[in-house]
């Protein structure tokens, strides 16, 4: 098992898709249709195809119900809203479902914190690759509410001719705290 923390991901997060941020962990091999690690990407863990790797976000399965694959192109810059990733190689427990034959990847997203902040991240790379994002956290409001959000845009001409990408995404998390417990809603799209 390998656990990547937010600080580990931030060192490499220059706009590439999630599989490319995990490529330096043992037994992970990545592919990229455009050649730049952005757009249609995939990964194999221990040689198992992507349909044999179970991916969850906060414990909720991400694998497609029909093909059991994960389409990382639909989640550009998702790593900017992640607090940790657990990669478990080999057959997972039964709660992970049939897709956990090769490995399980469990992603835990960033939760609203008690301190307010705002930040931006901008990267420039080969093949006219640009990544821009804005992240905000409201901190605790009225001792009950807190919100975290991210807006991102990634563009690249790609290494291969006509393999350009123009990706946009957002992530929003809201939390309500009461004496009875916490209620959190996460919404993201790409």
C-alpha cells in the first residue's frame, strides 16, 4: 500500500491527469493518447488493465457501471482538490467490488477548513501547456458553515498532431456542523 499526501501531489501537479501523478509509485504504468499526460490518459497497476482497478472518491465508486473503466479526462485538475490517495495493490476487500482485482485507488478530497484562504496556481510547460486554477476556502461562517471551491482551466497543443486539449473543471464542497453531526456536500465537474 502507498499513501500520497497533498504535499506529495502538489510537487508534481503541473496540470497532468491523475494517473501521471501516481506514476512514480511502485507497479504503476501510465499512458497518454496526446503524449503530454493531459486528456485521455490511463494507468495499469501490477499489469492489470484499468477495468481491474477500483477507484473510489471518499468511498464512493468512480468506475463506470458498464465498462468498469475510469475516464480521467472528465476530471481535469482534480488533484488540486485532493487531500490524500491510498493505492492498494492486489485483490481488495469485497466492499470494493469486482473492479478491485488488480488494485484499489481510494481518493480523499479536500474538506473545508476552519481557516479562510485563497490561492492561485499557474503552470506553463511544453507544447503550449497552461494550467490555471483558483482555490478558496471560506473558513467557518456563523460557527456552522464552511465552503471550499476550485475553478481550473488546462490547455495544451499536445505532443501528437491534433491532440490538443481545452479542459475546464470545478469542485465545490460545503459543510454544515451542528451538535447532531456534520453534513457535507461535494459537487465537481469537468
